[in-house]
């Protein structure tokens, strides 16, 4: 049978792969493409926060995570990453 994956999840997985390869700019583009397909994709929001932190953009990372937390208030993983990002010193 056919296996289909939503575009935003595909872009999330591609973005994570780019992070593992050390290509943060391509990762960022992939996550943004995912959000263009679905503005509420938690994985892409968290991915953009991860890239932002790695690029030294703490405030931007916190914005992505706060938005994700607003969309998904019960997600403990997002809250944990948000707490970590807030305590992160750049």
C-alpha cells in the first residue's frame, strides 16, 4: 500500500537531518517550509527554536517555544525545552 506523510512532518524530519549534518541554515529553511504547510506544527516550531539557540538567538528561540506552548499547553517536552532555553546563557 501507499504510505503518505504530511508535508509539515516531512519538512520536520528533513530539518532534523540537516541539524545532525551541521547545516543549520538548511534546517531552518526546512522547518519554515513545514510551518508554511501547517502553522501549528509543533515539531517545526521546536526545530526552529533549536536552530535559533544553536545560532545564538535565545530570544527568538523563546518566542518559538512560547508560541508552541500556547498551542499545546499540555506538552511537557515543550515546557522543559522552554525552561532550558530561558536558563541558557549565550
